[in-house]
C-alpha cells in the first residue's frame, strides 16, 4: 500500500508512552492502527442510519419486487 510521509505534532507524554510500549520504530505502526480503528468507528456511525433505513424497509421492498416480478412474468407469458 502506498504511504504518505507526514509531519505531525503530538504532546510529548503521548509520544513517550507510545515509544515505551512499541519502541522507536513502532510509533508509525501504532498511529496507523489507531487511525484505522478510529476511521472504522466513524464510518460505522456515519453509515448506521443508512443501514438501519435499508433494513427497516427490506420487507416492504421484497414485497414490491415480488409484485413487479409477477406483473412482468404475466405480460411475458401472454
């Protein structure tokens, strides 16, 4: 996967804690994992309403499609 180099500023205590747990070279990996988790949560919340909307109308949509299929099939058989 292509990468982009960034210059970011974080509070020193946070950087020190990450480095103590993950090592000097683990900082980028930690930040990538944290960003992925945060993005997944944000996307989940953003799409939650859309998904719930589709789910709430799923049965109605199936019924409409069944009626449409029956109408199309009847006209084809004539």
